[in-house]
């Protein structure tokens, strides 16, 4: 029997808006476990993972206090979560704040102190933690959305480590529809986030089944026209020729153009080894390898995308080959007669690509004959997304949805533009969304009648994310276009295999909770930074006055009410009587003067040095955009760090040579230091060792710089810590991003004066001076006028006016 709105029960909680959330038993079960343990929540796309996190957040804020942090990998997803939380929580909207790179660091620091819920991209929080702008001490719940990203050096890992170490009462919830391709990958995510429990719901579970509908995947085989095959075959001939050269060098085992990526990676590694052994063949081979990769990309485009996408790619390659400093690989490729012939054939191709034709036909069936309302078309290529949108707009109301950032011939979309397009699609203002991968993960795109894969996706994670856009509340259709005898077919079968493996792994995880818990316990015991986890699993309440925490529930009694007796009251009230007080060691920010301070240029976050320094209790790291140097260790010591490759590159080209950089540093600091990091300084490129020695001599003699060698990032980290400690603790010197030397040009003095106002820094100072022309103009500007300058938000403008306009009290 159909249910009416009046029949649908809702979840009641003191912090939730009444009658806002539909009561779903599986969400309550998941929230019950997640409220008492560091938990990975695996739930099919579109079934409310965010609601589970919201329920845990509401419970933690009521019982423990503090603030909640939710992390998501993209700006649109962060904004979407913020909109949902503002609707669902009875918390003032201004206490639910969004942190992305669009918010200035100073504004974030001030907003953090007043916020109850922070929604952020992980890179922003990572930078703020490294720069000591925020503290996780009183964060009582962190959600890692799309947590399958927590591998390698992704920012989630550093944030999780710091959270377990710094928080008074940590609780982690990881969320993903697809946490990994096998048990090892899932365990890696759990270990990196400090997770001890895995809760899995599949569409086969009875509680979930009533909210899902079957989504069948169809695949349409596409025959490529002869003209397209001729272009492909011509390019493959060039690839075979280049692979023959690599075979002569002993790194390629075959000259077949359909080499696996694994084999190509192996070739590159062997070529790098030749370079490391100072064999010139390595440099030649690496250039040929780069050309092979460019040619393979061209083949992929013509096979799986369209001739139009190939034309755009060729145009970019031609422009790159003409530019100054162009690589030999680009120049060689576009000058090859066979590649030129392929370019001419692509330019003269005027047929409709069969994938375009099939796409138009499927959309006509769905939106016309079957009366559908919305369709999403996914493609790997931004070029294809733009060209396909133009083509489909001739017959349908279509708009593109691509990521941010620009590249030649292919503009991205701003966050505001992305949001506007999504809002219009949700409201039914247009019917076809043509999207790259940016819409795959978690975005609340409305249910659609058709999801069309313009090409197969070779990873299970992305395929599952895309299919999740349809079939959630009603039956939907998923179609994959496959070009016959191309990479499309290989990717399709890889995707199917990996999806089946992942589904099997998730089902296995449901039946192996005890074994998984043992494995996680073993791994967590080896992570010293996660020692606080044992206290946090009981659940604790932060006492803001004495810094202690109070136990509010014992997870050893089960998964906390909801899991044992799933119901509304159990979710709101499942806790034991308060236990005795226990003290937890925390990593609070140091008081002024207690720690050595190191200022790092925020562009140095590509390396791990600033992160490693920030982990040390005796060091406070501050991130700024430095005018000179990479690290400032006192008012007289600044450091320019170069890897050996970067150092040699800066001698022969680039925007600024090392001499310009060190010269600028020497004008501000009396003790400039150049750190050259890594081995093989005299074995880089085709530069004579004496030329490198001459450069080192010039830096020392002509610029007065100390040139120090280190073996690795870890060695550089130790060196910086020692120098900073010696300067500040032993010599009693202070850190100054402006240096100690007074011989500045008029412009530098003007920048110095403005930069010192409320410590806004050199970049904002230049922006203000460019906007107002003079120091005087900056000083007399109103708060609204100040915000017209790039990088100046409301909080910064208020602080500037406060410094300039307040009475001096002495």
C-alpha cells in the first residue's frame, strides 16, 4: 500500500529540525554504531550516507559539545553538505561555515573559533593545521566523506593523524559507497583514518531494499568508421616506431602499440635508472617515452571520444611545440610526417562520430518517446564534454558541468557557476547534464531517467559512483557506449570485474567483523599517534573549564542502543550514566614564546617538510605566501630549498633563476641559506659538473649565501629544526617575514608598511597598493572599499580598519 506524507515517521532529536528527516531503520542502525566507534560506513550511493553522519554529529554536539568537522574532496560537494546541514540542524546558519580555498587563511582562523560545524575541503584544513591556524582539540566528530581517497599522501591521512593526537574526544566517521577494490585497500583506508569498525549495508539488505530499485546496465557496441580507424592506425605506426627505439635501449619488450600502463611505467623506471647511472641513453629514451605517452593519448581520444576531441588535442600540442622551452617530445611528434597526415585527416573529417549519433538517439528515446525528464552523460574528457554539449544543444536543452581551472582551449567552471548549473538541473530548468568526473562523487544530483557512460570507466569506484545517480527511487537505466576493438572494451571488462570483486569484498566484510576487528586492532597498535582512540571509543564529554573529559557511554556494552534496539528514542538517548573523570593528553597550540617558530611558504606544501615539522610539539609552523625564500627561521635567516633537479633546472631556464631568487632573499636577510636536497647533483641533465660548481661558488661569493647539502626531505626537516632552534632559543632572535635589512626600494618599503598592518602579509599588501595606488590611499579606504582588493574579505577588512582607526592606548 502506498504511503502518504502523513504516514512517514520522522527522526526526532533536540538538534534536528522537526519532521525533516524520514525515519529509516538502516540509517539509525549505522548511526548507532558510528556514534560509539570510529566507523567506516559503506552504503550505496543515494541512500543517505550524509544523513548517517548528520545523526552522529547531532548526537555528539548534544552529548559531548565542541564542534564538528566534515571533509569532502570537492568544493561543490562541500557546499552541498553545508546546505543540507543548515536545513536539517537547529543551529544558527552563521555557525555552519564553509572552508575552501576561496576563503582567506586569516578569515578561516577567525571563523573557526565561532563555528559549531565546519564543512571543508581537506587541503584547506591540512594547510591550516600545518600553519597552526586551527586546533582540533575540541572537535568531537570528524566525517571523512568519500573516504576511499585516504591513501598515499592524500590530505585525509595527515588530518586523521593530527585529529587522533590532538582531540580531547575524537570520533571518526568515514563514508563511501565504494571504499576499495579488495580487502587490503579497505584495510588501508581504515588504518589511515584510525577506524576500528566497518558497517556495510548493501541493496540486498531488507532494510535497504525498500528504498532501492533495480538498475540494469546495458552496453551499446559502436563500430568506428574507416576514416577514424585510418587515423588511429597511422598514429599506432608512429608508436611502434618509437617503441622500436626503446627496444634498442633494452627497456621495451615489445613494439605493439597497445602496451599496458604497467609496462609503460616499468619502462620509465628503467630509463630513470639509466639516468641515475649517468648514462646519456636514459635522457634520450625518456624523451621518446614521453612522446609515446602523448601519441597514446591521441589514439585514446580518436578511439573512445571523438575526432573533435582529437583536433583540440592536436591544436594544443602544436601550440606547445611552438612555445619557448618546448620539450623535444612535443616538437618531434608534431613534425613527424605521419602525425601531420593524421592531423590533416582529423581536420577534414566531417562525418558525425557514431558515439555522437548513438548518444542523440538514446536521449531522444528517453526524453521524447519514454517521457523522461533528466539525463546525465558522463565523459572522461573535458574536450568531449564541451563539444558534446554544443552538439546536443542543437536538439535538447543541455549544459556542461566540468571542474575548475583553465587550460589552453578548455576553460573550467568556477564554483559559483557549478552551483548555478546544479541548482538549475535540480529545478528541472534543463534536461541534459554533460559532466566530467566532477559530478561522480557524492553530489546531490537529482534522480535521472538515464545515465549514459560515453566511455567505460576502468575503476570500480568511479563506475559505482556514476551508476548511483539513477535508480534510487524509481527504475532507471544505465547505458555504456563501447567502441568495438578499442580500449573501450578492455576498460569495460576491467570495470565489470572490479565491481564484482568489490561487491564480493563488501559482502565478505559483513561476515568477517571479528577477523577485521582483530586486523585493525593490530595495525592501530602500531600507530602511536592513534593512542587516544581507546578513550574516544567510550565517548567522552569535554569540560571546557578544566580541560578534562567525562565518559558518556561504554562501547563495550554493544553498538549503542540503536544497533541493539533500533528505534527513535534509542538513537537520542543511547548512553550510560557518566563514568569517572579521566584526563587525556592533548596537543594544544603553544603559548607565545614556548616554541620555536618556522614560517613556511604555502607553496612548499608539495613537500612533506612543513607537515613533519608541524608534528613536533616544540615547533610551531606558520604558513604564508613568502615574497622571498621558502622558509624563514629568524629575522636574519631565510632558506631557499631546491631539489638537485630543481637546482640544475633553475640554472638553465625557468621563470626565475636561482641567482634572482637568492639575490632577492639576500636583500632582506643577512644570512641567506640555499639548501640543495638529494643525490646526483653533478649528474643532472647534460650540464658539465664545473658549471654546477661555478654556480655554487657564485651563490657563496657573490651573494653571501650559505649553500648546504641534504640527503632527503627528512634530512632537510632536521636541518631546518636545528637552525631555527639555534637562532631563536640560543641566539634569542625573533622570526620576521620582512627580514632585518633596511636597504629596500621605495616599492619594497611601501609593501613593508602595508604588509605590517594586522600582519596581512606581502601578497595582500601588493594587492591593496595596486588597488589604491599609495599607502595613504590604503589608510583612508573604508571597510567596503578595502574588500574590492583581491584577497581581502570582510574579516580582514574589519581588522585593517580596527588597526588603522583605533585610538592608541599605550
